[in-house]
């Protein structure tokens, strides 16, 4: 006996429209988010934000243009609208959803008793730094027992000793009442080997913070190919 095949109707925009029970939002509620493709999940975000354009068609176009969620996550709302052709409200929804995901990751780490090592720090930093198109310098502020107090991105642009101002790092350390820090920055090139500027910056930050009795636990360089840990490589000894 031949099984019934669900044949979607064709919308005025030339793509398949799902019958009501099979629409992505309905399936998400009935079956859970895991039942939806990435494109369908995007179309749920776009619901009510695309004007007369079919949300699924727009989501498929955005994924086709970007190539991956990782590429989309590196864009701000203006770039999404410009590069992917998304309406402003749709772009804002995607940015908000991605930021909530990052904050969930941050909250998960901050709720842990301690940050136990470079691998855990990298899992925390990866969604925030790995795919940025520019360099950024950030700090994880920690208490005496290495519990996470806060995370802050302090500088953007070319990261070297002259562009990262120690006084701003000191002000942030005092504001958070931190006893220890993990320094971090990204390499948009994807390569994570430290440059001479990275080595000089690390030594300068370590020397400045020692005067406040604040320990530099590690300095992580995050890139598309993974990460580099100064502590793991023995570059924070002495």
C-alpha cells in the first residue's frame, strides 16, 4: 500500500509552504526544536519580522548566502541586513538569539564553582572570540578560589602592547574586586601561535597586575584552529 506523501503547496514567492500542522513553528511546539533543520529554526525566528516575504524562503536565502551559522554569528545586525538581505527586525532577532546563546554559555561557566583550566576557559571564550572579524582583548575576572566573577571585552582592533592600556585593565580589575584574571584575545587569521607583541603584552600585564597582588592565571589566544594557552606552554612561569 502506497504511503500518503505530504506535498507542500507553492507560495507566491516560489517556495513550498507547509500545511499548518507541518509549519516549523507548529512542529517545534509538537516535537521539540531538535526536529527542525537549521533553516527551519531560522524561519521560526523570522516569523512576524519579514513583512510579506515567506520566512522559510528568507531563512533559506540567508543560509545560502552565509554558508553556515558560524558565519552568521560573526555578523552584527547591520551586516546581516546588508550581506544577507534580511529585514532589520529579522536581523535583530538573530543577533538577540545568538547573544542569548553566548550568555547561556557564560552563565553556565559563572555558576561553576571554579574555572578548572585552559580547556574550560576555551569553551567559555570560543563563542565570544573565535569568529570575530577583528581582534579583541578580553578578561575573565576571578575570585581567590578561581570562581568566575565577570567577563568583559576591553579593547578592539590590533592587539599589541601599545593598544591595550594597562590602566584600563587595572580599573576593571578594581571594579570587579578580582583576585585573579585570565587574559584572552583572538586571531582572526585562525592561527593561534603568539606573536612577539603577544609575548610582550603578556609580560606587561603580568608585571602591572602583580603590583595589585592579582594573579594572571593564563592568557589564551583563540582562533579558528583552536587555542594557545600561555600557562600550558610554561610562558607564565617566573
